[in-house]
């Protein structure tokens, strides 16, 4: 997986790319939530009052698309959220911490979980190169309150992606990357989403409680 990561980072950044110019740690601050619609729809100021967390969730994005815009997020130059066709973008101080939640759109678009995990590995490698702290998020399972499919075709690839995420976290040295276990947070529950995937108010409240444990000091 490391060899794949190195290749894709070189392709992504190119020779002499600005993302290779490491920003001093003293110039980094704040937290960015990097992901897809599950983050985009999260009203961070309501759930995290008095915290200037930045939302960089974009509706419908796969892991490869999130990876492609990650260098701009890490530089703070072009941090966007919203719908792919109607983004709201801003310039922010380069972040100290990014929280990455990605993979559901890969599942829905039948992307191999191994490919999704390779993209997440590339995200982690890029963050580490830049001296940015990372927290990964394990995917919540499909909400059983919406039994659209029997048997459910989504849990198996979600479990595979989560296994990869945990492998990435444990293989990373100095230090191991934290993983927020949303698959465990919602285990045995139903009715925590509005549609099967996107959290409702209860779901986001439980996510807030789980995330707060990893946001001490930010």
C-alpha cells in the first residue's frame, strides 16, 4: 500500500508542486472536517458552539475526488464545501488537524474498497508530509430503519473500507492515527439517519459526542 501511496502522491503533486513546500507548524492552527455530504450537511457551529471548525464536506465526492482537493485544504488556499456544482470556498489559515470521513460514495458507485482505502492512505501520507495531524473516521453502517435492499449490499464494502482504515491507522508510525469508530457508535441502533446514510439530529448529536473525545485542545 505504501508503494501505491508514493506513486499517487507524486502524480497528484507533480514536480515542484506548492504542496511540497512544507508550512511551518507554528503557522498552522484550527480544524477542518474533510469529507463528503455527511460532513457538508453537518451544521458545525450548532453542534460545536464557540469552535471555529471549518467544514470542507462536498456532496457526492468519492475518496479520489477528496484526495485531489486535499493539497489546497492543507495550504488553506481554497477550502470548499457544498454541492459539486455550487461550492462555497474560502481561504483559511493552514489547518493543524484534519478529520477525514470518506468512502460512502465509493460504495454507492461500486468502487473497490481497496481503491478507496488506497486513496485514504494517500490522504494520510500527504498530511504527514505536511506535518498536519489526522483523525480518520470509520464509516457508520447503513441505517437498518431503511430496509431498501434485502440482503443489504452496503455493509460488506463498508466493513472492508473500515478494516482498511484501521490498518492504515495502526501501520502509521509516530504516532498511531486515531480512528473515530462510528460503526461502533451506531451499532445496534436504527433511525439515526434521514434516509439510510445521512444523519438526522440524533445521529449528529451522537457523532458530536464521539468526535469531542478526539478534539481536546482544539
